[in-house]
C-alpha cells in the first residue's frame, strides 16, 4: 500500500494518533530482506540483483524512499516522531523516545543479551557439500538453522551496496531534516 494511502486511511480512523516512524539504513534493510528471501528464489537465480527485480524487491525499493513516507504521515498528523533503527540502543535516542511516549526512561543493559557470531558460515566452510545440496533438500533443512547460534548474513557485494547508497542518496539527504 502506498505511504500516502496508508496515512490517509489511518487518519480517517485515528486523526489524533501519535505516529512513530522508525527508518532503517537501506543497505542493511535490503541485506536483511535478501537474506530472508534468498531460499525462495529459484536455484541459479539467487544473486542480490535477482532479488532486486522480484515483485517484492521492486515494492521494497519504492518503500525505501523514507522521505516520501515521512512527508505523507507528517502532512496528516501533528505528532510524528522519526527515529533511525540503527540508533535505538543509544541513550539519547531511547530518552527521546521515552519522553515522546510519556514514560520513564530505563537504560538498556550495558551488555547485549543475545550476542551472536557467524556459526552458520563456519559450518558451511567446514562442511562444503552443504552448498551443493539440491534446493528441496536445503529447504527441508532450513528450519534446523534456527538452532544454530549467530547471525545469518546475506552477502552483498560492494557494488550492490554502492548502488543502493547511490539510489537513496537524495532521499536520505531530505530525511535529515526530520531527524
């Protein structure tokens, strides 16, 4: 759904709502989306550019223009707070959010509870045949990966990252005035 249409529909129902918009840096966002959908792509067509041209990839490219989203909601709602996902754990941001919500600020623990490592990548390096398994076998084994500790990183080449940064450069510059 288009950002303007979503804001319009919500305004009809809750015209005085407070709106919290949390935006994420696009390279990390697309990396996460790609990682989540890579196994649903056809075998042999699993590069980031293959994901980029899927219907979901096209829809997410439009959604990643955060300035359009923010303007649509600010046009209709008077109380809109915009925060960066990457800064949520920073004290300044969490204090700002708590103040906006009207709740007491409780600092995050100094040590993160769910630390992770690249366990899955290490297994793939040690057991190379896993990469060569047929797609149906990999799909059947995928639920087991949730028992392996660590982050699952989809690999974006530097050229992919640069393409994403360049595409959203102007949009991100316009977003800065809302932060």
